[in-house]
């Protein structure tokens, strides 16, 4: 593959990634209202959902990923021709330290989008860099999983019930 083709593929992937952040933002904004893109270039998450729980504000940090056949859990890398890193950010796997949930944006056959909510608690338990959408079908548009993504006991027990994890 030539450098020109590789550069164009990287550019298109970047555009698609930004578009998917905005698509996820719009879907989440309609449901939760107080949702915002994070405009910090070195942030490990893209969207913040702010909710009131028992009179206090709760924040859900969301990392958005394009999901075609699988969802990648890695961050810190950039595609395209010009990949000069001026920060200390290197490739990493999403964890509870970097975000609360990875949202896979998947274009469906009807022309709209499905959101797969993968809590970083689950990602830490799986200990892998990506997962096939077929293995996490029960997380598709599963807003309860999004809302409880920081509840360790709920995430693990529910993922066992759903067949995503084994005992």
C-alpha cells in the first residue's frame, strides 16, 4: 500500500471517528440532556455525561470508538502520515483509570446507529485489546449497563448472566 493511500485511509478513519463522537453525543444528549464533548486534546475520554444521583452530581467518562466488526479498547495511538507525539501519551488499554465506559458506535442496516456500552470494569476483567460485536450483543443499546457502568458488582454479575463472562 502506497503512502498516499495509507495517508488517505488514516484521514478517513479520523473523520469517521470524529463523526461517531458527534453521533454518540447526539443520541446521549436526547436521553440524558447534560452531555458534553471533552475538548481536551490529551484526555483519555471523549464525552462526559453529568447526572444527578441522590442530590449530587455524578460524571460518566465515555470513550467513543468506531465499531464495525469489533470494538478496540486501546487508546493513545493516532493514524495517518504525521504521527509525531509531543506528549508522554503512549498506547494503552482503557481501564477504570482512563474512563468509565467505552461506547462502540456501529452503523446498522437501517441507516441509523447502535451504541455498544462496554464498562471499563469489564475491559479490565477481559484483559484484551478488543472484542467482537458478536460476543457483546447484549450490550447493544443497553442503557442500564451505561448507567451502572461504575458499579463493579452489577457489571460483573450482569455480564456473567448475559454470557459475556464466565465464572
